[in-house]
């Protein structure tokens, strides 16, 4: 409740006093970018308020998770580069993220989860550099995926909330109380952000916020997986992150092969953007926006429910992960066809 109150209070004060605090640099007034849907200036300070409360959360705990602190801090400040308009180059941010993540994994020796794919785990046991590289790719996909789906009211925060609830249950069951503390605190913090971001946005997360949430999300998923001693197969965690993961993976090759364009630059043909276009034809802009977030998160949550019945069965988890990706593709190309038809 303390974190929820602090989050609500801080966001309110920042929104009311942004001019006095010289935060006008955080105003998002670029209405021409591909992923833009708003028609008025909105503050991209969700990441800033999240990070301030995050520091409080960290020092309220035992101060043992320095790897989480430095990882999330690095990602926040890299995202901040775009929010305050120092650079809008995705390649520069990608290189900075890759360097920072690799360095933090190496310094803090973050444990790599098992993959259970062919002989990959045997290869990982023989090479520390391959370990670091693959783990950094896992972090990078979730962080960039979080940034990809950010932009529609409640979409990223709602998905963050759903995943936190799932891993909090797991950490409670396996007595991982320090991870559970962070999970509950981030639930309260995401609720305070949702209040100002949904249904009508008074603030955006910005790149700093989406990178921060992505880094926290990837860290908690990996730590929760390794702390259960793999009694819950890592493919379970792959399933609950499938939407964010495949949004990055599929979008990269879609842009490269179908669109014949640079895969590092944004466009307006992601799944949630296609759904938004369909809603926009029958709704005013703000309704189409929050309906997109609600609809995607409802579909996402519904698709996770079957995991309850086989969450410890590696074989069925692998099958279901593949089915989830097929489900995404069917949904995507159905939406794309309907958009082209109209």
C-alpha cells in the first residue's frame, strides 16, 4: 500500500508541476511517427516515476539484488536517451543495451536457465561466453519486446501485471520471499501507473519506462526459473512471455522479408497496431486505443489459462509454446487481411 500511495502521489505531482520542474523535454509531441496514435502532448515520464520508486523499493529490501539494480538502471538511462531527445537512433540504443547487459551478466555471474533444446545445455556448460551471449539475447528480446508493445494505453503495463501475478504465485509456493517482495512491490507500482495511463493517458512510459519494465520482467522470469531448481521447466516461462518474445522475433523477419525495409526502425504493422486500425474505423481515437490494450491482454491472458493443467510437463509445454506461436501468426495474418480488405 505504501508503494501504491507513493506511486500515485509522485505521478500526480509530476503531471501537475512538470513546467515548474522543467520536465517539458519529456513532452511527446511527435504525431507523425508510425506508432503514434495521440493528437495532444503527453508527458513521457512514466519511466522516470517508475525508476524513482524502484530505487525506494530496492533500498527497502535486503540490498542483495545489486544485479537487478544495475541492470535496470542501465536500461532506464539508455531509454532516457530517446525520451529526452539526445538520440533517436535504435542502433545506438541496441548496441548500448547489448554492451551493458553482457557486462552486468559477466560481473554478477547471473545464472543461465536450461533450454532443453537438442544439445544446447551441454554446449553452454562448456563455454562461459556462449552462456553470457545467449542470456543477453534473452534479456534483449524481452526488453525490446516491451518497447515494441508499449504505446497503447494499458497494453504493456497490463501484460506486466499479469506476468507478475503468475510469478508471484510461483515464488510464494517455492518460498522465494525476496523475489516475492519485489514482485508484490512492482504490482503496486504498475497499478499506480495504470491509473494515469488507462483508459485515457495522462502519461506515457516512454522508452525509459518500457526498457525498465522489460529488464525487470526478464530478470524476475530468469531468477524465478533458476530459483525453482528447474522443477518448473523453463519452457513454462517461455510460454508466459510468448507474446513479447514473438513480437520481436516475427517483426524482425516480417520487416526484412515481407516489407523489404530496415528491421531496426519502427513501423505501424505490429499485431496490436493492426487491431487498433480495425477498432479506429468504428470508434473515436481514444476508445480504439484502450480497446486495443484490453483486447490484446484479454486474448493473452486467455491463451495462458491451459498452462495450469501441464505446467510441469516439459513435453506438453514445448508443444503448447509452438501452438502459441502458430496462434499468433493466424491472428496476425487474419488482422492484416482485414485491414487490407477495408
